[in-house]
C-alpha cells in the first residue's frame, strides 16, 4: 500500500480519530435586542415563562439540569461531577432522552425566531450547489473518482475507460438509505481492479460494515463484515486485511470503550466467521493494530501503537508473503514516541518515513539483511521545513513540505536524489500525488482561502501540468477577495502564523464582524483552504481568520510538543493572542468577534471562553472534548492520552488538565459570550456527554443575557452525515452568529 493510503494505518490517521474538518462558517446578523435573552434557572428550578426581560417579550427558560452528588478523588483532590448522569446514552436512558428533547425544544424555538434564518439557508444551498470531483485513481484501463452534482447527500463513485471515456456509476451511496445519512467509509480496489471493498457507516457513526463488489458486473457479493473501526481494506491476493473490535454490548454501541483491536484476513466469498485472525494482543487491550500491503502485494506490514499509555509513536513489522509460513519481523520493535510508516518496498528493501531523530521528518531505506538501526540508509534527510506526504508513483518519490503552512512539492529518484521542484499554481495547499508504480502521470489538488479546489494532471517524466478539472461556482470571483498571512507574538513571544481572508477594500476601523477559527492539537495542520459556504460570510463583510497555534503540525513535531500535555496552555495563549492581534490591528472589536472550534477545537474555544469571556461576543463549540478528566472513559477516547495526558495516572497531568478543562472551569456569576454547542446522537468519537455536561454547567453559571444553547442532531455523528444535515447545521450556526454579532444580511 502506498504512503498516500496510510491514513488508515499510520499514527497520523490515529491522531485524526479526534479531528474532523468542518469548515468555519459565514455569517451576518440583526439586533440582539429583538430576541429575548435566555434566563438562568437557579438550583434546577424553572423560571416562569410569564417573566419578561424588560422588552415585553417572554424570557426563554433553560430546561432543568439536576445536580447530582458525585465526587471523585484525584491524588487527594476532591472534584465534583454533578452532571455525571448525563453521560448515559440517550438511546437507552429515558431521563437523558427527556433532557435532550427539552434542550432541543428551547434551542430550535430560539433559532426559529431569527427572521433571516430561511434566507441564510437559501444562500448556503445556492453556494453549495456546484459539481465537485475527487482526483482519479487508475486500475488497468479504468479510472475511478467521485462526483457530487452539487446537493447530493453523498458523493457518487464513477468509473470510466480512459480519461476521455464515458462515465458510469459504480456505487451510489445515496441509494443506501432513504434520508441520505448512510455514507461510505473505506473504498479500496484490488490491484487488478476486479473487486472493490467498501465500508458503510450509518448515521455518522465511526462503526463501519464492510462489503465487496464485483467491479465488472457491479454486483454486490455476499461478504458482510461487522464492527470494523480504525481500519483500512488492504488487498493481498483474493482477499484483504482489516481491523475490528469485538461486538459491543447491545444498546451501548455509541459509548462503550473500544478495546481489543484485532486484525483479520478475509477471503472474498467467505463468511466473516471464517476470517483468519492475523494479530491481537489481549494483554494490551488499548493498542491499535493494522496490517497493510506493499504495492506489489509481496509484503504485509503490521503497525502497532499504544496511545492509551501516552506514547505518540508506533512499532512496525514486516512479513514476506511469498515465503510460506513466514512470520512478522521487526523494522522497529518497540513502541515509543517516534512514528514510522512504510511508504513502499524497493525490491527486498523498504522506504520508511519517520521522525526518529528528526522532528521535521525524514525517509530512510531499511534492508532486511542489515536490520539494525545503524545500517538504515538515509534517503530523504530532515530539512528545516516539516516533511508532509511522501508517495511512490511512476518509479519516483514525490515529496511535499510545509513552509509557513503552505505546500512545496519535489520529485526525487527512489534513492533520494532531488530531480526537480514541482512548480505549483500558487502559494496554498496541495494534496494528492497518489498512484501506482507503473503510472506515467498523477493528479493533485490545489486550493487556497480564495481558490476553489482545482485538479491538475501532472506528467512525471516531462514535468508538464495540465488543468484537469476546475470548479465553477456561479457568481464567484476570486479577485473580489484578499488573502494574507500575518505573524503575531503569543504571550511568551513565540511567533504564530495566521491567515486572513476578506473583501477587498476592508476598512480597519475595529467594526468588522470577524470569525476566528482554530484547532491546535494532535500534530494536525490547519491548512489555508477554500470552502464555498464561507463566501456567505465574506459577502457580508466578515473577516475570516485561522490561527496556526502550537500543538498542531505546522512546524513539525517540536511545534506539536509545545502544545500538548503540560504545555497545552500554550495553545490557548496562542489563540487569545490571535484575538488580541485582530483587535489591536483594528480588524474587529470584542463586540464583533466570534470564535469557532470543532472537536479538539471545541475544547479550545471552551477553554478560552472560560479564561477570557470578555474578549468574545459569540462562541461556536462543535463536538468538543469538554471533560478533560474523563475523556478516556468512552469509545476511542483513551487514544487521546498521548496528546492530553492522563488524569488518573499522572498527578502533574491531572493538575494541568483540571486547570483548563472547560466543564471544570465554568464559574457561576460570569457573563459568558453567546454560546451555541452542537453535538449528535451518533457521535461515537467525542461522545455527546461532553457537550451535554458543558451546556448544563454553562447554563447554570451564566449571569449575563447572552444565550447558551445546545443543538443535538439525530442520525449524524462527529461531523454532519449528509449534505442536507450539513446545510441545516450550518444554517443554524450562521444564523446564531449573525444574530449575536448584529450583522444584517444583504
């Protein structure tokens, strides 16, 4: 399997079990005084709906959130957890289900009163209604790719003979459910293109069911594999490797801690009960195990990580499938903080990407005959810029780097010799460069904050770029907008990059509505990239800003380490400094500044809203990790100990977590910004209990008139499960922010 496919297998993919890219949004608003503010219910008692707020309009009353007596002991420190009861799954607990229903009733009653909500939905629908394609991948004479006509709930897979052939539908996920919330996860073609293995996720869950299709006839086979998670589909011969968990307790599929990750080999046409167990480790139930194969399918590689014990890296083993009864042998046998991923084999040797001894990444050649580390041959040495992707295609290595969060790309020979830089269309973000060793060309996508994702065909031998597909968004002109990158000092003087985009001719008068987005964790990079929905923001005079805080991967592993565990406060300081910079430079003011974060970014905005509530007017917290003392108790949450630390196993880490945990730092009597929290019933990555407990705590503490609402979606997961769900969710987020910031949409 190519490095470009290691997203299912590498530590990078494991980090992405937390992040989910939801593009920051576009907004505009009317007067806050026209909506009745929410009023805090004291000690679980409802305030009479007949009470008024001085405008004659009835006050909106939060639902009752009872307080329990639960107290935990951490290293001698007693910590109350009054909303522990909200950790129960609403699907099986009637009390929690009633709380969810009551919260949604209040939230949607508020949102429905926003007079321009339907107008926002119409605009977002229009902005999203244009054809979107993926880069093609080849098998023999056929090319495979996805297309969405514009408003289809799920992208459709097509195939065509040659680049000029007639497209034909291969697999349409929109036909898998009536409401469009069933989507594809894995999509893996066998090397000869005869079979397709694909994963199906229902309602946004991370659980997938895997099926097999005969590509020529498009006939679905009898194969059906259940409880697959943290897995690829890696073909070898007439079958494939995949990873799964034992079936969880019925009724608790969305919350039960996932343990005992197993690797199986499935032969096409056989039942799952006949699958061969390849690897498991019952003594270490919180390890991830995946097996993937080389491009020629001669070698299988086993990757093992132990992030639940706080280790960032992984071990890697190999097996020569051509040798009967061969065993897995180590490339690197111990699990530490260094990451390793096999890119591909060159004969009997392996190209391996690692950060061992190189925080910015490097590539070495591993020889089975001389396996000790001192014999590893350097192929791509570490550079000042962090190494991004490495792929073998057409007998070459294509290597990308990040320079101040923008992509650079180069062609190397397989022995590491630099042959040329690939001249990209502009300064922005580039992805792709996948393919097989017999390909003559590859494809890549270029995007920036004001450039839609455009696909280019790249001829490897001639260095020729050809425009392959360019999006056409009705009425959009890139020249109407200006993008720039700025650098600002954080609290400790560290220089932090930030991208801005806005209409040309912006006046720096401190009165511009501004949305500041951030993530800052898990070595994940917040790239400058385009999203058509953001145009609704820019059209109304918004400034959109993305801060590249420490904790991410923008400047390699050292940048990541500077924002994790005991140093997590650096991330919050970086984000607060971004807000202060925007205010000092007269882009905006506290009354016009909103912040937005998703998942780990939801933790970010929750923490900074607690620390500096006066700095922001509105907060959007989506699917955030809000209980930093108990995140490891649910589903895959133990995976995050490697970044956050552990409240149970390390006293210093407990103190650091307690100091910023959003739920534990809400203070009664504080005037908090207008806050909208979103979650969903099928989020089995960051379980809804995080958002439930946070909303309950914030509603009880709010001393000001700003609303504190929670929106709980159904048949959706860590991200929106369909186009329809996405537009509905974004409509409510945009409407809430527009209303809160006092911007009237044109």
